[in-house]
C-alpha cells in the first residue's frame, strides 16, 4: 500500500536546483513534494493538480528578479488566488524584517530566514498544517457567520438577507482576503434551497484549456484522456448554488457560454451537440474591478450586467472601525482554544496601534497575526513594540524640503561621470510599478489605476523594463 497518497501535499518554489533537491530529500518522508523554479511554473503545476496542495514553501527571490523580493510577493498573492486555503511559508535569504512583514500581510503564515536547519523547516510546516479556520459564529446576532457591528457590516448583512431568497445571480466584490467566500456561504444558508448542493469553482485554479470541460462536462472521447463521460460543475450543482470565485479570470471565449447559461439555462458538454439545462443559481465573486475590465475589453459588458443584477460589496477591514477589536476577540478565542492556551491581551498603546492599523491584507492578515501572537504570547499582555513587529508598517518618511530634489539631481550629475538619464528613469519607473503591484496584490487593473495609467500603457512599460533589465545585468557581470 502506498502511504504517500496520505501525506500532506507541499509545493516548493525556489530557483536554486540544489536547494530544491535538498528540500525534497529532507522533507519527502513527511510530505508529498511538488517542485517549481518560478512563479509561472508554480501556477501551471498547481492548476494541473487534482486538488491544491495544503502547503507551499516559497522563496522570495525568483526570476526574473532573483535579487529582489517582488516576484516572490506576486507568487504569494497568486497562490492564494488559485488556492485560497493553502498555507504559505516563506523560506528566503532576503530576510529583511520589512520583507517578512509584507509577506505575512499578503497571506503567508510564517517566514523562515535562510540558512535554516531541516528540522526547523519541517516543524514550521507542521505548525502551519495545524491552522484551521474558525467555525461560523452561531449567536443570533451573527447567524450569518459574519462578525462585526459596524454600519457597513450591518448593511451588508441586510443585503444578504434580502437577496438570498431571490433566484437571480449575485456578484460579490471585495479586496483579496476580505471574506467574499463567507458572504457566499451565508447566501447559501439562507436560500430556499439550502439543502441543495453548494458547489465552489475557482475560475483561476484550473488551466484555461480545461475550464470548459470542468464547468460543462465532456463526452467520452471528447479529447485525449477523456475515457468516459463526465459531469461538469453545472450539472453537479443541480438546483443548488454554483459559486464562481475569481470570475474576472474567466477567458473571454468562455464568458459567452456562461452568458448563455445565465440567459436561458442552456449549455452543452464538450464533444456533444445535444443541449442540456441547468437549474443552478450563480453567485460570482471577484477582487478585480470588473467595470474597468469591461472598459479594457477583458470582460463582456452583457455578462457583467447579467451577473450584477444584485451586487454585494465586502468592505475592506480598514473601513470597519471597532470591528477590528471584535474580530480580534473572535479569532483570539478560537485559536487559544485550539492550542489549549490562555489568550493574549493588548495594553492600551498596543490596542491603539491595532485600531489604527489599516490591515492591507484584510481579515486574512488579521487572522494570521492573531495566530502568531497566540503562539508567541499565550496568557500575556502584549505591548505596542511587540505588536508592531507583526505589522506591515511603512518605514519612517524621509524629510523632503523644497529644493531637495533639485539638489539631489545636481549632486548626482556632479559625482558621476557615467550618469544616464534613461537608466535613472527606468529605475524609478520600475520602483513605482513594483510598489503599485505590491499594494494591489498583483492586480494589473488596480495597479494601473494607482499609477494614473491605462492597463495597456502599464503593460507596455513593464515590457520595456524587461527589455532594459538584461542589458544592465550584462553590464554588471563585466
């Protein structure tokens, strides 16, 4: 009997083949190992797996920028888009505290600095496996499983109650980590067909060439490897709910077929000519701005209007005021009970810091912070300095008196005999694009909006940077 199938799956992403092979040998007795050397390879591997891995161990310094952390940050965001429940541990030589904090903000559960002993790596991965999601709240006040009493949360609860009983599609919008899946689950619990199937389909998690067969099913022999006919998600949903997460990632050619199902319930399996009927209700979710995607020609306007008959916006945590403290108590109690330790407390200064922090990673980030604090400080009162060590706080701003920019430019020109304005502008462009991509968790449309560009212009700038970087790398070798 092969016991490996019962091991937790772990994807390791590192551009150094020696490190990949060493980790595989070290961890193979405890995990089913999958290897990738860059972001695109990791996502391709994940999409082709029958089910997503429970764990990921990733380096921050990945091609095409192995000496900078930006590509690793993008990988963290991409992994959570494709597999929201994956636990990510960062193993990196780029161990500056700011990198560790930002990796956690994006959704990593822990950060390990290289070099590190194999026993420590294995222990950290096993600890990550123990992390569970709290069960939905069960009190009358929180019967929908959504914690919070701010006006925004109360308004969202009212929308859920109002829309749940209707048969129409619902679009759930919100930033990454804000809890869109909780809203979908609440809609299902309150729907008239709550005992019917609730099927979740992540549009980003499957290779585009397999999406149609996954959604609509396929006939025997429809393509290589289709040895028997197979139901799709629409058929499996029956008269229940099909929750299409990350709907903004659905390719244009499939958007037309989804529109047909929404309009008259009709679809065809891949390889069949007969028409089938779907009775499923569609709930879709996205962290993208679909209106901007429509303007950019990446999402159909008619499909957007069909999906957004009812729209629920999940507010970001930074807008929820005192709900931050309610969520603190909710998650702290859960994880204290899970590790069988007393919960921690915050002193007055730490509580103020907590209330003022913007939580750019939303509820996912808040939960991971509480997990770390529960483990490090059980039964203790945490001060502001201890709390700040877990937060992704900006570095202190440098003074910028009038004229400093001109003085700096003059100094650069006087001190360098090989100054190149194009190189300087390229460097600054790269820094601003990297910053925008970090702040938007890799969302191109949102990054373009922050930079005051349209999406196609941003793509052009990024392509120009890629063409420029190899030349600079060769100059450095010489």
